């Protein structure tokens, strides 16, 4: 990864390989990782198991396709661990039309 230009990390940056200009060093760094770095590593989505060549691509996929999924899963696991058998069942375990019991305060 090339170092930032003399103007600093918040100044426009140019890719030394394709001459594309970016608004800041972070944008150039992400572009460089996505387009110019070579890696045999594949990043796998833990929700749908799709594979991506870059970590940035996986992060973008998860934010667009699974927004809130990891947070809900973590809360569910935490609730289950804290409350054991008293934890409300996940909504998908109830019959169609049946309502799940409300979550305790602070876990909504």
C-alpha cells in the first residue's frame, strides 16, 4: 500500500497504479486492497455462506444484506444465556398469527 501523499490523509489521493483520484487516504487504501492487492484468502459470510475475495466486499455485503442480523443473534444468545429457560422463544418458533411474549425491559 502506498503511503499518503505529502498533503496528508484527509487530502485527495491518487492511486499510483491506475491514476484514479480519491477524496482521502482511507478511500485510496480500500480501493487498493479491493483492486490491486493479490490474496488467496476468501472471506465467508457467516449468515449465508457466500464467499468474497476481500474483507471490504464481505463487510459491504453484510451491511446491505444482513443489516441487524448479527446484533439480533448476539442479543438472542445473550438473553438465552442470562435467562436460561425463562427467555422468550424466538419469534419464528410461534405459530402463524400467535404473538411472542414481550421482551423484558432493556432487551427490546
